[in-house]
C-alpha cells in the first residue's frame, strides 16, 4: 500500500516523458545528418572531406557522428520522418528507465521520481532528433554501471569497452564517459585499492576501445578542440552561457544545491568533484545543461533526501496522515500533470504529427522545390544561404546545389564570421559576396538583408513565399 503513490508518480512522469518526446521535427541539424547517413548507407564510405559546400569543399571534416547518422537514416528509410521521432522517443524512454534504476541505489520512490521530473524540466529543450540525444542514454548507463560496482560489487563494468566502441562512433560526448571512468577510478584508488586497480584496467581498455573509429587517436582531442572554438559561443545559441534573467529549472537546482550542500554533513569527495565539474559545464554552454541534469541532479537529491528524512523524523508526524497525503498528492500529480502535458501535446504537436512529422514552416520547403524546378538555369550559380537552413538545403538540394554554410560549425570555424558579416549587413558584406562569386541568395523573408537586396539595383527578387525569398544578381 505504501508504494502505490510512488508507482502512480512513476507512471505519471513516464507518460509526461512520452508526450514531450513525441514532438515534430523542427531542429535544423537533423537534415545534414540524414543526408550524410544516406550517403554512408548507400556507398559504405564515410566522408572525411567536405562534400556539401563550395566554400569548404575538399577540406578535412571530422565526422564523429557517422554511426548516429546511419541509424537516423535507417529509421527514416523504414518509417519516413516519423522514424527519427520514434528513435528519439525510444532512446529517451530507455534512458530514463536507466536513470530510474540507478536512482534506486540511493533514493526512495518519491525522491527518485522528483529527481527525474527535475531532469526532464532542465533537459527537455535538448530532446531533439539529432546525435546529441545519445548522451541521455550513455551518460546515465556509464554512471549506473560504475555505481553498481562501487556500491554493490557487481562487475558489469566489463561491458564498458564495448559501450565505448559504440559511443565514440555515435557522438563526441564519449569523452565524458572516459572522464567519469577516470574520476571514479581516482576515487577508488584512494578509498579501496582493489576496486581502484580493477577500475584502472577498465579505464585503460576503454581508452583503447575509443580508438576503434574512422579517426583513430585524433578523436580523443576533437571534442576539446570543438568545445573551445570561440566563434561557437559568439554566434551559436546552444554554445552560449545560460540566461539567468528569466528563472529556469536549471537556476532553481543551482540554488537548491547551495542550500543542500550548506546543510549536509560529510559530502562525498567524488560527489563534490562531479557537482563542481558538471556545474561548470552547465554554466559554460546551454547545451551542457542537459549533461549537468543527468549527472548532478541525482546527487543533489541524494543529500536533499537525507536532510528531509532527518527533518520529518524529528517532527514525529503520524504515519497514517503521511500516507494519506502521499496518496492524494500522487493522484493529483497524475491527473493534473498528465492532463496539462496531454493538452499541450494535443495543441502543439498532434496537429503536426497527424498532418506531417515536420514543422515545415521553419524550413524553405517551397523555395527548394522552386530551385529544383529551375536547376538548369540556377544551379550554375554560387548560393548564399541562412546558416540554420544549410542542413535542410543539403537534404533537399545536394548534389545539384552546394551550400555556402550549414550547421557543421566545427568545419567552418572562423569562416562563420564572414557569414554573419553578410547577414548583418556589415560594410564588408559586398566584398564577401564578391569574394565567393555569389549570384544567388536564399534567405528568410522580411529580414534586414531581404529589405536591403529588394532596394538594390544589383539584385532581382525571383521568388518569395511566407517563409523565404530568393534573389538573383543582375548581370
């Protein structure tokens, strides 16, 4: 009877996770991932040089996500654009099941569910159909296997090298798996030499396992080089630091962690290192707040639970009253929470999913069809395009057209500065257009650049719709 409220809460939170997962495709990067996956699937060859743009054509490209791209493309091939959504939902459900099981090692039912709810609130903005989704699976899995060994002496860590072989070919976040292994190993060497030696062996073999990838040893430095590119933080929103002008779940947990740690006694050294390190990552970039939630939130709730249990025991509250309150609260959470999220799903997602799994209002779908219809005339020109649309253009137009820029920020580097100078109409813009011999421009409608080109005598508008506009240079 006492576990019934906990089960009700668990059901409620997993229903909410499903509803939040079943969102239509509206992120920009999925498209070039799908096209790359298609090329790999058809040719059995992983591109190591740029083939999609004319500005970086032939330059080295570290495609560290090739296996994710193939998996996403296969799901598309099987289920159309519903495929990537189904894959994302499956990964997230499996991920949160692992988080739930890991939390059971030190959290009771209520704190387990509430910690998952907080993780959902912080991280759901990153629940997109793109390779980054696999961090939700592999980071909790790594921590769960490590905790099983440290807390219960279950030697399931033999699977870590196999996991790292898969992870290193799915996404660059594999480096965090090695970091977690290193920190747990270091802690074990200090407190339990036998376990420390075992973990050291797992760590060495896991590092060796990451070399099984198309880029071999070079992949070990790639995530650090990519994360430290200054141009990313300057122009790309997800690489900028979180905005604290509006209160968020992330800020709430930061404040909670200060309170909890201030009143907690005997905080584990490993826990403190993990909190400090992953809090830094969360403050460094918006995209890292999801990683922060996966690692730090369960730790904070572990210490919060101890404090709350101590407080409740000191109050000597009657157990029947506590059970009644728990059951009532759980049922209310189930009814209100699932109703609100269900309504939001119906209003914002179901209408798209019934008609199309893609929110095409965010992409120049009709403009790309126009370009393909007129490819005999227009494909000979170099095209300037919006950064965010580059991936969709690759999916829709390659190899007939090649893009100016797309979402592969690691490939373009400082070149993105030139793109933004044109987009924001800096004095250098005409020279940049001339430098790359640009005669065709596809951009958002009603932007400053659109208004400028429409007034210019050197450019002629040849296409316009509610989303996009195309200009051709007058010769």
